[in-house]
């Protein structure tokens, strides 16, 4: 078993199409995604949304407009993660000469929030240098104050 990390954000305005999470695998490890959640903290308005999980391999440009999250190890004494995690990139990642593949598409209602918690057989592994993004396909009808967390495992490194 590798080292488990949590990359949370809280109190962030979401009002545009964006990559809610983007994670870049370090060159000396493999990552396994365990869980992703996004929830609305304040709105009581029912509205449907869709998040795509997209894998970028090769020449894929990172999204921009968001911020970096420093992953926290869940076990005391673990080393820092080598992964780069970004949140709320309002310019989603784009493909250059690499490959962008949609791995999952899920509709959710903002009142319930988004939860992706795959069984062990369905977990996504990311190869060194590749990245995965959780892309909010449509802008919400009104700005929402959101929190979220991405939980992943680093193998090697």
C-alpha cells in the first residue's frame, strides 16, 4: 500500500465551466484516485450538473485560473506528495499532440453534491507525467460557494 493524501478546498465560488480538480502525477510514482467530492455550502436551489473525468496523456496543457492545493498526508510522519493538485481551473486542460480521454461522466444535483467513490476495481491509476481532471461541463445558473476533496494514493516516489 502506498501513501494516502487528501487535497481539500473550502469556500470557493464556482460560477463557470472549470476543472474542479486537476492532478498531475510525478515522474517517479504512480497515483491511484480513491475519491472526489464537491458540495455546495450555501445555495438551496436545485440544479443538475455534469462532471467528466478526463485523462490527459502526453502533450496536454494544464488548466489555468485556479490555485494549487498542497496535499496533506493522512498518516502522521509521511513525506510530502510529489503530485501537483490544482482546483477550480476556469480554463480546463486542453490537448496538444497528446490524448485526452473521457473516463467517466456523472450527472448530479447541487443539493446532493458530487461524489465519486469507485470500487477498488474501478479506481483510476495515473502514470508518471500524466494528469486527470474532474471537469464541470456547464456553468451553474448562479454562483455557488463550494467545498471539495480529492483523495489519492501515491505508489513509489
